[in-house]
């Protein structure tokens, strides 16, 4: 029994060569573990960039991609992440292009799409085959349903070269669907807003950039004597950047400048009542059109859009300031007499106001218009004065 006990005791002891072997194995294991650890990339699952095949798997669970395939892709993505995070002198630098539009500096210039359009696109087929033609001009009308028949007549004066955009201030956009052209028209509907409210929000220069000319028109215009294509020809011929058709002399006329003349194609100057024009090259004797039926070139509109105030929605006073956007204004702003219209003076938008303090709805609207004109003049004068002061120049008395 004693011999058996000795043998058991000796079996629990290690020989020296076994101890060394154990220590050596432990050291090797630690070293291998360390090397393995530093070579294995730190992976955040939120940073794994899965290829399109995996995205397809998410969309189609019958794609047959196995778990091993997912892991293989994850491992490949992790290795790519590790390579990109090293300080390798051959590392591809991050993109930063200061000349890109604000907010797009991290994109390569070749992918930046800074402009858009109103062209209608299909939901199927090749994108490059969507458009059988690209309209060269844009015409917008701010409309209510009560003027539907008049707008129908007006739209038919514009050829297929025009994109038609209707701004609906009464919320009844769907009630125009019976008109054939309405199906190809862009409809924007927001209740009780003006055309300049719409223009500031939906006609950004980068949105309307494909169009050579932009027509921004009221709804109460008679167009029996108007042809849009002929109008464009005359605008080009006479170098007009901002223009309007002449107005029938006996209706809806406020200014002599916009009165149609029967003896010429275009006029750019006029004579007003005594004392109204401090300079024959300044409004309302020149460099002036009204805002009811204005037509802008692409370049002029880019400037005018910035001139439009976000909160002064009626646009009163804007017509006197349009000259700020073209040079020389008395040569590039004019009235096209050969293509003329009738202002029907329908107070439809005025009736969208609210009766208060015994005043009719239109009276409150007209009062707001006058206030906006005064506010706009003050803002423009103050802005110009501040500019001259910052440049160390004595401000002129007024350039507004």
C-alpha cells in the first residue's frame, strides 16, 4: 500500500522538461495571440459597406446568399477599412472641393448635379430615353378655378416648346384634369398665396436653368393678339432681358410705359406725367415693366430671384427695381408692342383676403400691397447705403 501511495505522489509531479515545454507553449501562444489581435481590424458593424449583391438580398430573401457569403463580404469590407485607416503615404486623400456648391464639398465634381428642371420623367425604361423633347421656355400662371376658361385660352397660345406650370391659390388643382393639356402640366397648390410667394419657393434659378425665358404671368390676361413664339423672336431681336407684352390702351392701364404702341415692334422709353421721371433713363420712363406679365431671360431671372423678398409676397415695388439686374437697363428692358395683351382687371386674388374692421377682403389686400412697397423701398435703399459705407464711398442720395 505504501508503494502504491509513493507512485501516486510521483505521478502528480512534473518533470523539468515538461515544465519548460509548458512555459514555451504559453509564451508562443501569447505572442501569437498578440500578433493575431493587432492584425485583426477593429470593425464597427455600422461601418461595414455591403456591396449591391447584399442589398439585393435584403430586398429579395429568395436570392440564395448564404451566411458564409455575408461573412466573406464583411471580412473583405473590414480589410478595406483597415487599409484606408492606415497612414500609408499612398493613401487616397479625402475629397474636398471648395468650388462645389455649398454643402457638396465632399463630393467629386463629376457627380454633382447642381441644376434641375420641370421635365416629366417615366417610372420605367432607360432614363436617357425619357424625354422625346426638352422645352426651351417656361410659363407660369398663378390661378384660381374661376379663371379656368381664361387660362385655357392663354395656355393654347404657348407651343409645345413651353413647359406649363400652374400655381393654384384656391386648392382646386384636381378640377383642371378635364383639360387635355393639364395632364402634361406641373401643378403646385397652396391656398391663398401670391405668384411671388410661389416664385421665391419654386422657381430657384438652378431649377429653371434649362429654360431660355421664364414667363411669370397673372391669370386675368386676354391673349387674343398674342403668340408666344413670335414674342420670343422679337425679344431676341431687340436684346431684351426683361420684357412684357404691350397693354391694350383702354383697359387696365396704370403706366404710360406699358401702353401698346401701334407703330413699332418694341419700345424702351416713354414720356410720363410731369415730375414723374427724374431721369429719362429711369423708371417709370425707361428700364421699367410691370409685374403682371413679366418675361425674364435666364440670366436676368437669376438676379431677380435674389431680389425678391421672402416675406413681401405681393411684389409691389419690384418692377421699379428690376433695372438693378441688367446693364444698361434702359436698353435691355422693354415692351413688345407687336405682341400685345389685355389686362382684364379681375380682382380674384384680392378676394382671397379677409374682411376686417368693416373693410372688404380686397381692401385689406390692397393696404398690405402699399405697405410692402414702402418696406421694399426702405430695405433696398438701406442695403445700398450700407454697401457704399462699407466700401468707404459716400452714398448717393438714392438709387432705389
